[in-house]
C-alpha cells in the first residue's frame, strides 16, 4: 500500500486510442512541477499513448516513444522537465540506483511505468493510474495518494 489514501479518484472508460490521447491531454494540462505518477497496467494497455497525450497538451510536438530499452526519456518543457520512465526490462530494483535515477524528482514531473520493478527505491507517487484493457477499449482508474495528487485529480477530472 502506498501512503495514505486521499480519497480523490477518477475513473473513466477510454473507447479507443483517440480517447486515451484525449484523457492524457486532460491530465497533462493539470500537471505541476514535482508530481510523480505511477502508470500501471499490462503490456499494450495504453500507458505510453496516455503519456503522448499529456506531452501534446504541454506543447511537445516531437516524437514520443516508449523508453522500454532506454529506461527513461526526458522532455524539456516550458514549465518543467518531464521524465518518462519504463522499468519493464529491469530485473533488480537496484538497477534504478545503478542507472543514476536516485536524485530524480524535485521540480520535474515523473511518469513511471512498471513501478513495481523498482519497489522500495522510487519516489512515492502522488497518483497511481491503472489502465486495463476490456472488451470495449480501456478503463482508467486514478487514485490520489498525497494531497498534491488529490488536487491534481480534482482539477483533471473536473474537466470530464
């Protein structure tokens, strides 16, 4: 269990890739420096597509790729730096430290796919966002873990 539950939740159905990009954009508009989001879900659930939507809403026009092989992609945005981590290929949680990520955080936004692969070494999440594939597309279940995460979700989901 991660920290104290701050009761803010956001649940929605995402019918297709366009809906996932739109939801990512909705979230991206409300990102603030220092937030950490854990992105959970099976392979192909749409985590990187969601990140692409966030980045597009923040003005990034370049390519957005999954950092499966590089572990991290960094995006220099006007308001803050954003780190997109994909820890799927990690075999030992200490690889997080070996990769030099210990000091990541501060004023950057961190989006971390497969956070369980570095359990015990990651910064605590403000929000846990789980994507699941269903017959009609995907479902997104977002849960705040910190007061900052609750403010983020309340602002993001108010747009729904």
